[in-house]
C-alpha cells in the first residue's frame, strides 16, 4: 500500500498495484455490498464499435478460465448473493451483494471474473441476439427515438452521441477478439476502484482485497489516453415522423462536465462544483416530482402533458440538461413553446429565497435517502472516486448546495440554458412544421 486516508467510518487506500479501495464501515445490517469500477465505459467506443462495452458486460459473468456460466450462477445462488455487470458512458461496473459470512468467497469470484473472463462464443452469440432485440424494441418507443436523436444532434462525432446498446449494424460485427482487446486494454489494477460498504472492519476489507487482487500487476504499458473531439454548442432542430398516439417534445442544453476539463487548483474545482450544484438545483425545481414547475404548470394547470419531466446527469465530459414532454399530437407546437418558456423563465424570473430554500431541501433530502443501503453507499462513493471528485465530495456537495445563492442559479441559467437543441417525434404533419 502506498497511500491511505481514514475518514471514520470511511477509509481510502491505494494498493501498491494502483487499485483504489474505499471502505465504509456500516454494521447496521449483516450485509456487504461492493462496487468495482473500471475507468472505461462507452466513451471509448466509436460508431463502428458502439455497444462493445455493453456486450462485454453481458458476457463477463458467463464464464472464466476456471468456471462455466452455470457454475458461476450456482455459486452465486447457493449463498443467496447477487452479482452482475453493467456499463455506463464513463465507467464499467461489477456489482455484488452478500451476507458478511460469504463476502470473501464472492469477492474472490468477482476477482476471477475481472481478471480471467473466457468470453465463450456461445454466450457472445446469445447476448448479441438479445442486444439486437433490445435495440429493435427501443426503435418502437417514441421516447427512446427522441432521446437517441437528441444525443446525435448534441454530440456529433463524440462517443456520447452513441447509444449504450449500439446499433444493429455495429453489434452484428462485434467479435470475441473485440471483447478480448477491450478487456486487455482497460481491465488492469491501476484502472480499478473497489468501493465496499457493510458490516466489515476496514482492515479486514483491505486484507481481503489484497488477498484477491494483490498479485495482479499493472502492465508496463501506460494507461491509454482518451482523445475526444471537441463539443461546441450549435443548437439545431430535428424531427422524426412516426404515426404515434402522442408526440415527444425534447429540449437539450449542453452543460459543463462535473469537473471542468483542465481544471487546476481549488478555485477552478470550486467553480466547477458550483456550476454542478446550481444546475442540479434548477433541474430539480423544473422537473423533479409532482410538485415540480413543469408538472404543475404544463400538466396540472394546462393539461398539455401525458408525461413531463427534466433530467441532468453529470458526466466526465459535457453533460445534458434535458426537459421533455409527451403530448397529444395536436398540442405539439404549444408543448414546445411551453417547455421553452419554462426554461427561459429561469433566466427572466429569478428564484425568491423561499423557492430557493424549498428546492435545496428537496435535493438534500433526496441525497440523504439515496444512501440508505450499503449498495447505494458503495455506488455513491465509488462513483465520486471514479470521476475524480474524491471521497470528501459527499460532505462538500451538501455544503455547496446549502451555499448556492439566487445569483448562482441566475449565472448558470444565463450561461447554459439559453438556446436548446430540439428533438421531436410524432406524426409528420405536426413535427415537420
């Protein structure tokens, strides 16, 4: 071990081979959850390989050099544990949860899966077919079609423009050698964060991680460097004609990454986090729940929306601030105007102190509720570490949110919520106007 930080009840250790280990001691339940983050994800894909990390996540647990898919499943189910893999834009994830007595056995299995997957050809063929079925299913869902279109017009040649599932064409040409190459490139100890939470002492947890992963040596080649095309804001409007019972109206605004690229020093990082917390507050006020501005104004008062909401997902690279509505086709133009008016209102009608405090209380309450289980805790702190925020960000976020001012919300609204990208899906006579 070459670095250790103890923040009771949390510990952060960097092992000699580069693995970052986070342990949150939580003895309230006899459960231990682990999240193993690989700093990879679909951000490393190009259009020809779209869906590669998702396919790898689907087959990672289906065989190792020592065990078959059935043997892995039987081992997990025999102790009532859960184990699965997933891929996101900015990371790859292996998740497990088990009672404390079986944690050592399950962690050893997780290590085997990460280090020596066999990628059986029969499992690749099966998961490829299932993925292509999922892609075809999404192509029948107006919301998915609108969101795919929005990503494409916002991100262009950047991998964030790609669907995590890929396309039928890209998935059809993915081969076992592609999975092996991706695994060999990204699955290495100096690219791994292991986040644990549950009934276990930090020293015992670190000893177990050392036992399973300590002999895993990083290759001599340096970690790969991701060179991505620049993203510039050039809002456009795009429409897909489809005979649906409702139109989907979606507005997207480019938002900054959770930590600004090239940020140097505490002042730059503070400004990045100030933008993040202010945008999160605006998004929650607009579209989070039945009391949100969009729901009350556009659904309850005006009856325009079947579904209306907003979301803002922070990313390593420029993110999306999105508002959307499902509406009757004849209301498409009115809905578009209504959504844009409500976002513009964030710039023209600043919060008052009461509205600001209510929005803060809502976010801080949801933030606390999002860390009730060991799985949620392991996920939260593992994500902080993976995207470079660090284990102190949880407390910092709460302090930062409490400190957001009306002027802060006005500044980010004026800077980022001005001209939207527009994605429409619905009958041709209304979306092509």
